[in-house]
C-alpha cells in the first residue's frame, strides 16, 4: 500500500471532474480486462494514479457472516450508503 500511495503522490492531482473521469476509466478497465469486478482493486488503482486519492483513507466494510459479495472497499471521498458490521480503515 505504501508503494501505491508514493506513486500516487507523484501523479497529477485531478479536479473533481477529472477524478470522476478517472474512476469511470478504472471501472471500465476493471470490468473488461480483469473479469470479475473488484472494488478493492479499483480503489488501489485510483490511489496509485491520483495525488488526491493517494492522501485519502481506504475503507473496507464487511458483513457478518461473510461470503461472496459481503464486503466493499472505497476511498474516503466515496462513502457508500450501505452499513457494514465491520469497518476497517487503512
């Protein structure tokens, strides 16, 4: 994680509109090229490509009892509306 954040701090700091474009491009790349979409992978990629994202907290929310699709990862600026039983921040 520290290497990704270091790379991101050297990247461009995008405007909110630029950040939204980056997020759409990452989502498309994640969905098309890598098969099963992964919110964690998208968040890590955004951290490594944007200086603002590199400074944000990474959160992981998990639901008990677990299993497929029982969690979500997001950056501080994109908090989901859903509630989780366990919340980790990195």
